[in-house]
C-alpha cells in the first residue's frame, strides 16, 4: 500500500515536470516583433510617460475625489519650483536615452535570453528535487522526509515542491532581494549626494529644484546622477539577484512605476494605492525629503524605509508637518519678541534659554513635536542617535 502511494506521488510529480505557470511563454519574445532586450528598455519608458500623464490628468481635472489627497496646492508648483516644465521634460528624455544606451551595453543579449527561455526546465526542477531529498534525508532521516517536505512546501512529493520553488519560490526571492539591493544602492548614493557639498551643489541640487515634485519630474536629475543612481541601481540589482532577461522587464518596469508614483504628489490611502500594503515608502514619505527643512530626512527610495530606520534618517510625514508648523510659530513669536520695544530683557533671556535648550538632548523614544521644537534650536537637524530616536518615535 505504501509502495503504491509513493508510486502515485512520484507519477504526480513527473506529470507536473512539464507544466509551466501562466506567466511563462515558450516563445522567442514576450511581445512578437520586439526582442526581450529591447522590451526591457522600452517598456519602462512607456510606463513612465503613461503614468505621468495619468497624474497630470488628475492635476488638470482637479476632481474632488482626488483633490483631498493632493499634498500641495496647484499654485505651489509654479511658485515654489525653480525649474520649468520644458526643462524637466528635456532632461528626463536625456536620462532615458542614457539608460537605454547603458542597457544595450550591459544587459544580456537575445541569445542569452533565448537560452534562458528554452532551457531544460524539467532537468533543473529534478536537480532541485534531488537536493531537497538529500538535504531532508540528512537532516531528519528518510522516514520523516515526506512530512518535512509537506510542512515546508505543502506537498509530500519532492518533485512538486521543487516545481513550486523553481517557478514561484526562487523568482519571488529574487525580486525581493533585487528590491533590497536597489534600495541599498540608492540610499548610499542618495545620502552621499546630500552630505557632500560638492556633489549636492553640482549634481543633486538639480533634482531638488522641484520643491513640489510631480510625476514626470521623477527622473529629473543631472545626467551623471541619473546614470549612477537610477540606471546603475537597476543594472546592479538585476545582476546581483541573478535574474533572467524577462525578469528584468518586470523589475525595471515596476521600479519605474513606483518611482513615478512616489513623485506623483498624492497621498492616496491603501485601498486606492495597494502598493502601500507592501511598500511603506510612498509619495507622502518622499515628499518630506523634497521640503527645504526635510532634506536630511527620508533618503530611502523607492521601496522600503529600513535604511532610514537603521541609520537614523527617518521621520513620518505627520510628525514632520507638526514639527514644521510649531517651528514656524516659534520663529514668528521670537521675531515678534525681538522687535518689541517694551521687552528688552526678554530677548536676552530668550537667547540664553535657547542656547541652553540646544545643548539639552531629547530623552526617550517618542518625543512629541512640541517637545522637539521646544528643546532644540533647529528641530530638523538630528545630531545623534538618541535625538533621532526621540524624533522618529513609534509612529514612523
């Protein structure tokens, strides 16, 4: 009876070897008439402008249902931004030309892509199944092999488990690892471009001419920065995660879509923007970084915020806005006090207390915006991990 059951499981696994998931296409190219290499370079550009036009349509129509989620008033775009729309479009096109040339030079060619598509997939699945069997045999013994395989992969048959790993488990892990690598690369360089005065003045300041970011300005950068930060990050994350050419199509397109959405200027709730369920880095989070007082916060992009958490540069949009309003009120009050002729001694006392307050470190892990503004001379400057922990708090 046991032998019959094992034979049945084996037959089921063998039958599944030649099955492929819905997303796999056994044809020379995903889209007939254009190679996968060219599609991986062209589709992100198409998605960039289509998504940008969608956000531009929202800006133009100003529908009540979307206006309540707008981060800035429409007139702020022209009043606060220091670069015109034509210049932004031209520079984005220049960067997209550069990334296309870089992709043609560095990405796998069509020969490699065809080998990946028409590889001996059953043989690779069988190899994974053999590894699973040998590993579970070594760790728990032959008698528990099927139980462990079922517990880990939902199947008593190693071939079925290997099939799931090959077509779903490993690709999913590759994408998450690529997101991690892209975030690490962009955080490192993004912060460097801010903290180096030379790099900021000559390169990154171009991007921050958009104090009120909008969708088609997402890739508005100096060409050198665009090459290193965006194009380089995409190529490196694709290579580091050992992705196929077709996986790269999805990675490049999705990261482009995410970057445009993060500069779109709308803080949509999760039920209108499901990406918020997976990625805490969003338009509202990144908008803090584009404010003059928020330049030293929220460097992470485009997916997660863990590098900001790890290195003490994260703050929530809600807390940031409260701090900003309180700081403006405090400066206005101090200015009024300074020009008041009836309170000469008050000014000196205010300065003295301000100097003393500046030296006082914030305690605890969740200081309120009022405490932060009261205890620091500049609430938007974080000088140590302790004061950062107090500013970031539990709400971010």
